[in-house]
C-alpha cells in the first residue's frame, strides 16, 4: 500500500499564517499604548531616561500621546481665554489667573514633548510636523495696554512652580555650579603649580602656561555642566564645540605647529632668556619667548622674531649654555724662526692673563706645517662671559711679543722670477 502525502494543506496553513501576520501585526503596532504619559508632571530629565530604551515605532506612539496632551491643554486654554475676554471685574481677574496657570502648564508639557521628539529624531524619526505644531501654539500674547491682564500674567508666572520659581531655582543652581567650578579650578591650578615647582624642570613661562590652561579648562567644564542646570541640552553644544575646534585646528595648523614647538622648547629648555644662541641661521641673545615665537636680539642690535617651528626643526646652538668655553686660536711663525722660543712666548702670554683658567690646562702645540708658516694651535679656557676678552687680549699680546722678540708672522707672498732671452 502506498501513502501519498500532498503538500497543499501545508501550503494553505503557511499562507494563512502569513496573512494573519500581515493583518494583525500593524494593528497591534497601531494599538500600542503610551508608557510615559501616565504622569504628565514627570521631570524632563527623568522623561529623557524613560524614553531612551524605546524603539523608533514606540517613540512615535509616545510623541503622539504627548502632543495630544498639549493639544488638550491648548484647547482648555483657549476656552478660558474666551471666557476671560467676555467678563470683567473680579471674575475676569480669576479667569486671567487661570489663563496664566494654563499657559505655564502648556509650556511644561511642550518641554516634555520636545524631549520625546529629540529622542525620536535621534533614532531616525521625523518630528518636523510636531515641532511646527508646538511652535504655532507656543508663546504668550498679552495686551500690554491691559495692565490688569499683564500684571496677573507676570504675578502668576513668578509664583508658579513651573515658571518663575523653577527659573530662580535653576539660576541659583547655575551660580552655585559656577562658583564651585571656579573654586575647583583654583585648587587644581595650585596643585599643578606646586607639582611643577617640585619637578624642577621647564621654564617659568611653561609653568605659567600649564597653570593657566588647567584653570581655564576646569572653568570651561564647570560652565558647560552649569548650563545643563538651566535646562540647556549640552550634547549639541559639545558637538558644535568639537566641530568648531576641528575647523579652527585645520585653519590654524601653522600656528598650532608653532604652538607645539613652543611647548617642546619650554619643556626641554635648550636655551632661556638671556642666552646667546644661534638658531635658524640667526645669532644673538634671546630677548623673549612665547608659545608661538622667539625674539632674538642680534649682536648688531636688531630684533628678529623667529617662529618656534623653525627653531625646533633645526639645529640649536647655545653659545652661553655652559659656564666655561675653550678659546680656539691659531698663530703662525716663519720656517726660519725658533719653535721653542715662539712656544715659550705664547705660554707666557697665556699664563699671565688673569681671565685664562688654569683648569682645564691650556693647550699650545705645533699643529700644521702650512705653505708659508708653521702654525700653532693655542687653546686656553675661560669663563663664557670672558670669551671675547681672552680672545682679543691674547691675539694682541702675542703679536706684540713676537714683534718685540723678533719672531716673524708670515703672510702670503708671491715671488716673480724674470728670465731674459737672447735676440736669437
């Protein structure tokens, strides 16, 4: 016996299930109940935490429910305003107070709607229609010529927990946060200053820079946090600050390069103010330094401003970086002169000079047999501040002693030989 199984019943059941899913699921989604409108007076911060885990379709339901609350409050406000305009006396005053209270309640609901709409937009929703509606119904229209209505609106707003009371509370909290940030900034900058002083390295300019940047950054962070107490969303603000920083960094990349080089110069201190240096092809005394440039006063009294990037990227020669320097000089005598006599004269000149150091020991040696002279190297040591005095004095005295004792100092000569040829 053969058993034949047909696939048609299974196909029919599958089609039926698909049809049910296609019909029932959208209906189920459309029948979702809002979860966050059970307490319309919920704080905006708490509401933001409540809607954070919701999906886009759930947020659409929440947004619609909150907008309906705003719409109902706006309708109630319109009815009371109509009644207030048709009455006068004490009854009108009572109605005007109710109008002011309803406006505050409407604005509070609109604030919570904005929280939901922002989260919905962040997850891909399109809340533009709702934003347009909130913009259209928001605001306060008061006839300034009606002093009774104007004063009632102001008085109710000032005494309302959702109006002036909340604003004053936020302002006090904002000022308290700014004060706390300023105190913390002062404490942190003081700790940074003490730490850098104990570290013992880096210039005063670098130390002051780190102290100031610590204070300013701490104050900036405190200011941003304080803005959140006023109900301002700091997320978009931080994003805008980041974008602005990127644009400025790209536009000022040359200046930032000089800034970074200035930080490295101030950190490693290859030279300091008052040092004689040779940097970027310029020789002179460091007059001033900043995080962007260095000013050199050349030996012929010119002020040259050099970008720090050019200095840090090249060879830096600190002429006065050490307390002592070796003075290198070369003196030549003729081939017919007495080497020992010349050496004794130079030793006498060096040993008798008051600014020549005895340690390290000066060096006087025959160094080269040149084309027209026998050259000595003379290398005494002196304090850095006395370098040029020793150089000039020794050069002068050696010349005077050579002349007095008959030691010649050769100079380049050219001999011309003339030959006479016969007429043939």
